[in-house]
C-alpha cells in the first residue's frame, strides 16, 4: 500500500485521519510499518483493520467470517479448520467492532433523502432471559440504517435506533411505518426535531421545532379465533402525501411493514439465536450487537438484492440485468464490495481540534505542523 493513501491513527496527533498531506513515510518496508513525521509515531499497515495483531493468515480469517455471516455453526468451523472455539468468537467480536465503527462513520459522512423508513424489533433468547434488537431500513434502496440492542423493550432502545435514522436523514418528506408498539410514536416525534437558539439577550433552553412533512403510520396485527386481523392507522400526516411516498418508494401497494419483516427474516436465517424455536441461545449482549453490525454491513455492501436489479437494454440483442447492492442503490458506493475490502477499510479518527485557553503546543510540534500545512 502506498504511504500517500494512509493516515496517522494516533489520536493525539494534529495530523490524525488526514490523507494526502505527505506526512506519512515508510519506517520498515519488510515489516510494513509506517511513520508519521508530525508526531513521530510508527504504526503497522494493518492498524485499524480486522487483521491487526492477528497471527493467523487473513485468508483463513476471511473464510471463517464468511461462513459465520451466512449461518454456518461455530462447531462446524471448529471441526473443519481445527481452530479453538474461543478464537472464532474473538474474530467475530473484532469484526463486529470494526463494522460498528465503519457504520457510525458512514452515518456521520452521508445524508440521504430516505422517503420511507420501516422499523421493527426482534426478540432473541438467552440463558438469562430475552434480548431485544430494534432495526430500521430505507424502503426504496433496502438499505439497513442501523439498530440497537438492549435487554428491555423500552424507550431507550428505540431512541438509540431512531437517533441513527435521524443522523442520515435529510429534512425532506418522510414516511415512518412501525408496528403497534405505541412507544414508537413519541420516540420518532422527539427524534425529528431541530433546536432553534434564542435571540440575543434571551435566556433558557432553545425551542425544539418538529420537522415538516413527517408522516407516521402503524400496522397493528392481532389474532382472534385463529384469524389474523390487520389494522392500518395514520397517526400523523396527510393521506395524499402518504400515498405519493408509497408510490415513489415501493411502486405500488398500501401501508405495510413487509420490507423490514423480510430483513428480519434474513437476519433470522443467518443468526441461529434469532430463530423463533431454537436451542442455540445467545450468551452475551455484546456478541449479539457485534453480529447485528456484521450482518448489516455485509447486507448493505456485499450482497446483491434481487429486487434492486435494473433492466439494461443492449440494442437489438435484448437486455441484461444489472445487479445492485443496497449501498450501490443508495449511491454510497460505485461497486459491490468483497468481504476483504469491507474488513480492510480503515475508519479515520475525528479531525484534530486545537484546544482553546491557556497553554500552547511545543515548538517542535508547531514547526512540523507548519511544514505539512495542517
């Protein structure tokens, strides 16, 4: 890898996370180590990836992660590769931390016109009770927007999930479809508000103003005498706007939560502890959270979605289908990622901000910063 494509990962360096400033040089070519000329710290080329400080070959780690992503049991991997079960779970946990950092950086750097968002929660069984996992998705591109994991199905769980949706949403007409849980209504109303600071001379907290053109609908399901009853309720918004958004995002149909339920089915298929009737229980909340981020990032960037393909005409020869991933349909990338590309992508740290107040940086550090124009 060229040093011009790397950045300094040192959190205390003024040049951290910046690419193309010519401050990164080669320290040891044989060991693939680089040096930052601003803070004079060295770092490995694998720093910030899944393979940092792993002694196993990256190809073996990728094979194990790929099998886990698509639902292979851990016991089968242990028998096939001869790897300790604790090692496999450690790799999976590291992959989850890497994908969570990558997803949070993605939310901070991109904003989308979501159109329609559907949200739902899944119940996972553990040895000490149950764990709830709330998730949301963008309907038009099938993009997984994020999720949260908690032992309780309460307001804090839904607030964390709604906050991730709020980060990536542009202030445009938006339809939010949820199930019959009434906590969703207050959570999404509070999430989509903007604070307006008071005028000069006035004191007190800022005024929170709700976003315009936010529609919220509910799909309430109930069973009576073995029959399934579905009730569709418009909680907020005008019916004409809701119909326009539905036509624009899903083409046809009515108010539903079918798309998030299909995403839930994909997660249930690939993660054994999410099965409705299973003997494979989840042990720790952190493991379930890591699994959610790994499956979500692979679903967004590495898997083609059949409903997103485009029909491309090829002159007199007919047509062919152009496959797309959810991230490709949302214009977050221009190609389908491989697992290796996903787990080797480095997330830059937040930009360095000079501290205000007393004190100053050392002269040697100021001189280096002036050389590289930071």
